[in-house]
């Protein structure tokens, strides 16, 4: 990725689907975030404010606010007075998966004790929406649509813990959609159908109010989706799914 983003800035607002997002800071944040997670902006790319303002159809002030949010999420990094797209070395991505497996496993245990009927219905509805996603697994649109619904599923489980501490501790780890990193940074396929079968198992455990089952199935769900180290040659490589 060249340091100057100007060649990419022209016309990208339309391709990033920013229609309907009125607040400039939200437009800038959404546009830059989508560009990072879709691979348009590669790891290490310099995030120049002027070029990003043109890319998102905003100005430099909302871009600065957006970049602060992205640094807080771990998708961008500060270096002096400049900001760059975060890079995701395999070891760090593996750590994020391990952290989420532990945190969300325990969250599922708590949720099994506290989840409401309305929240169970919400999870069931999200599973049905994922089932209705069309197109082959590898397409960018399908993966991004899945990422939104998948994030909502996991956020609903976290909310059902009724624990501000759990939600605070999990916020940064869950801010980065791991399925997009896996697909677009590590070029490892996301199996939407298998992931959603695991969602059904999680829902069954929560509906049964079985904390042990919920914790174990959630942890296994996340750990089963960790990217394979580049160069590894295992029969499980093609079985990987997304959280």
C-alpha cells in the first residue's frame, strides 16, 4: 500500500456504502473501518487525514475523531503525530482468539443463568437471518453481512450477563471482527453454515440454563475458528469457521 492514499480516495465513498449515515464523524469512522477490514487499506498504510476525508466525503475534523476511535479499537495505531493501519501478526491474532474464548466462555456461563426469553428469541432470529444469507462463502459481501449478524449474536450473549464488568472487559477484544481479519488478512475461508450450527448449539445450552454446557460450547466455538499458522499442513485447515 503506498503511503499516499490519494489514488484510492477518489470515488471510494460510494463503494463503501455510506449512504444513510448522516453524522460526518460516523461516516468517516464507518468508511475507514470498512476500508481497513475489507483490505482496501492494508496493514501499515499511512492514514492521511486529507485523503481519508475525500474518501469518506467528510472533512479532516470528523476524520480525526474517527481515527481516535479506530486507535481505541486496535484497528489503527499512533506513531508520533501520524496514524497507520494496524498490522495483525499471526501471534497477536491468536492471542485475541484465546482471550475471547476465555472471556466469552465465562460470559455464556453467566448468561445461561440470567438470559431472558426476549434475548433467546433475539438469538434465534439472528440465527435465522444468517441462514438466509445468500452467495458463496468467499464473497466479500456475504462475509461482511455475516460479520454484522455474528457480532450482534455475540453482543446479545454478553448483554445477557447483566454484568457491566464483563461487558467492559470484553469491549476491546470484541471490537475487531475476527472473521474479517481471518478472511481478508490471513486469506483463510469462513464457513458460515458451520459457524451457525455452532450458534444453534450455544442457543440450546442457554435455553437449557446449563452454564457448564454454555461455557464449554462457546469456548470451543471460538477456539475452533482460530486461523491456522501460515505454512501449517493439517486436514483441519479447510474446516475452519468464524466466530
